[in-house]
C-alpha cells in the first residue's frame, strides 16, 4: 500500500501525529511530551497536528497569557531541539476555538435566559456569556470545555499568534477548527481567504464539517483548500460520507481521534474485529486500526495522539503492517455495518 502522500507541498508518510494529548487535560510533563514528539519524528512522522486552542486555562475563563500557546510552543520547542531535518516536517494548526474552565462561572445567570438549564445551557447544549453572546460548548460534564469563537477578526488574530507561537513567518497549513453557530460559514472561510491573501498561511483546511460546508469552502478557497479534518475511526465511521466527498474533489482527508479519542466515551465493541486481527499479527489492535484507516483512501492521513514514546512508535509501525485482502474485507464490513 502507498504509505506516502502529498499534503501542502510535502510528500510525507500518511501517518502523522496529533499533539493534543500532550497539551490538554491528562498531559504528561513537558520533557516527556518533547521526548514523545522526538520519538515520533525519529520513527518517521513528518506531519505534526496542533491548534491555537491546545492549552489548559489555569483559572476560570478562557486562559491567561501564560496558558495560551502551550501546545504550539511545545511543537516549536520539540522541532528546535530535534536533530533531524526540520524542513521535512509539515506543521498544521487550527484557529477558531478556545478552551474554557468552569464554564458555569461565566455563563449568564439562569434568570437571564428562560430556556437555559442550571448550567446556563440552552436546549442545543450551548452557553450564553454575559452580554447574551451565544457560544458552542463541548465536553459538558468536565471542568474544561471547548468554545467556538470563529468571528473572522478572532480567527485572523489567533492565526497570527499561532505563527508567533510556532516561530514561523508563514503557517504551512491552517484549519478552521470548526463551525461556529454564531458565524455564517462563508464568513469563517472568508477569514481563511484573507489569511491566504496576506501570506500568513500557505494552504487552508477545514474541520468538523459536513459536505455542504466542504462545498462552500471549496467555492471560496478554490485549490488553496487542500484538506478536511473530520472524525473517523471504527467507533465514529463518518456517517455523513465526507471522505467520499473529499475523494470526489481530490481533497486530503485527515482523521481526528483515529483511535476513538480519549475525552469522550465510545463503543469499545467497534474494536473487537481489530483485536481479532491484531491477535493474528501479534501486534496492538491500535496498529491494526491505523493500518486499516490508511487503506480506506489513498489521500487519507491519520494523526493518532500519543502520551509517551512507546505509543507513537507502536502506532507508526502501522505504516509497515500489511493486512490481507480478507482481513480488510472483514474489517470494512464490520465498520460499514455501523455507519449506515
Ligand atoms: N479537529 C478537531 O476538532 C479534533 C478533535 C480531536 C482531535 N483532533 C486531532 O486528532 C488527534 C488525535 O485524536 P485524539 O487525541 O482525540 O485521540 P486518538 O488519536 O484517537 O488517541 C486516543 C488515545 O489512544 C491512546 N493510544 C495512542 N496510541 C496508542 C497505541 N499505539 N497503543 C495503545 N494506546 C494508544 C492514547 O491514550 P493513553 O495515553 O491514555 O493510552 C491516546 O491519547 C489529536 O491529537 C488532534 O491533533 C482534532
């Protein structure tokens, strides 16, 4: 199977590394995080995935100056202290999201919003901040959450900060992190267009999108839109068929949470067929999942997180794992049965 692919002008292995788990809740100490990135690069990883929002607020709110940029600076410092070829490594980041801590401390009082629950959330699971501005909220139930703020001015300002955090003049690839219910998708994509025009970014990607949003972005960005980053794994098998749409348009498809993720619960039974195949190959089921993902589409990149060197070494070995046609057929059937 062809394990290299072209992305943002780089010809690189299609198994990259997500660095979110090194920067948010559950993160290891900074030295371990840097060693983990070095282990990935030494193994052959040439795509590092980060985001402006990969940090943890140290107090209620969306983070203090010392919190911001943690994940991007980690990537910058890991690359600066690595003795390999830095210019072979594609670094992609994202704009338009931020983290929150103790969201209930800064949503509007319940009495301000008759449709809110006691957390100040409305029926769509969204929160209202003082002033009535509505923000999308993820990770309910945790003291940390995610909040979309994809107003064009915020996206543009944060992208410029990302370049500073990463220590580069131009970002190789910038994704819009996800749709913001308060911002028309055209305007959000318009911010990416402006960043391209200003030379802040070389290529644009979009994330957490459906096929209609892919079409909007394609219309506005043309061939500067190169990648869609959507959730894809055996437990979240792309029910909206966005991977097929990417194939029709010739876009790269980058899988987020390719092993099911670690923030939200998922159906472990989806991985049973992968455990069976792993038993035959004498390897981890995670390696089988990643090898199977790579087989799904020739322009698919998968970006597993790792919290220690052993995990990324184990995952990267998926690029050398050959699954038989019968194994692939069985795994495809098991996943396709779940996606409808
Ligand atoms: N665009 C978006 O909105 C979005 C959303 C989510 C994620 N992402 C991107 O996708 C990347 C990956 O997603 P993710 O962090 O949610 O989860 P993931 O890659 O699905 O990984 C989940 C967890 O699996 C464990 N693991 C990894 N490799 C392993 C191995 N070889 N053997 C055994 N266990 C292994 C690690 O947890 P333990 O260390 O606990 O074992 C890891 O944190 C992120 O880093 C980020 O770049 C993007």
